[in-house]
C-alpha cells in the first residue's frame, strides 16, 4: 500500500467571476480538483519511522503550498466581488469586528446569567 497526502477542493465563486479568470503562473486554476503527494521515505540512519515522518513533513509542506496557490489565485480573481457579504457599515474607531464580537458575547453571557437567576427564583418558590 502506497502512502500519500491527498487533498480535494471544490469552490463556488460568484457567477460574475469568469471561470478562466483565476490563474497561477499563467495557467487557469479550476474551481474543483485534487492532488496527491506520495510519501516515499528514503533510507535513514536513524530509523524507518524517522525517514517516514521526514518525508511526510516535506510532502505536507508541499500540499500546504499548493492549497495556498489555488486559494490565492481564486481570492485574487474574486477580489472585492463578495465584500458586500461582510459589510457592516461605518465602523467607529475601536469598534472593529473583534470588538463587536466581544460585545455580542458579553450580551449573550448576561442573558444567560439572567435566565439562571430566573430559574433559581422559580425553584426557591
């Protein structure tokens, strides 16, 4: 049995972005596909396990680089076409997305605390 690291992807770009617009080094990047990177350990003076993990680590870095190439090509092709999905209106200083998420989380925690207090009062009666 041969060992390999494989990945598949399937992207759904906006209809306004032509399929051939995503390229890497002048070659079009398809919206779906996959690749396999075989793990072929060389002889190691340490152990077979060491040889396997050394090659597996190198192949994993190759997979990461390839996935980055594919996703970057599509990110560049799409550009700002989907930015409206994240539009939050005018954001005041200190009110970035992280700050708003923290405030929402605090509000949820406060609501949960209120619910617990109401349950405690009901059980005391």
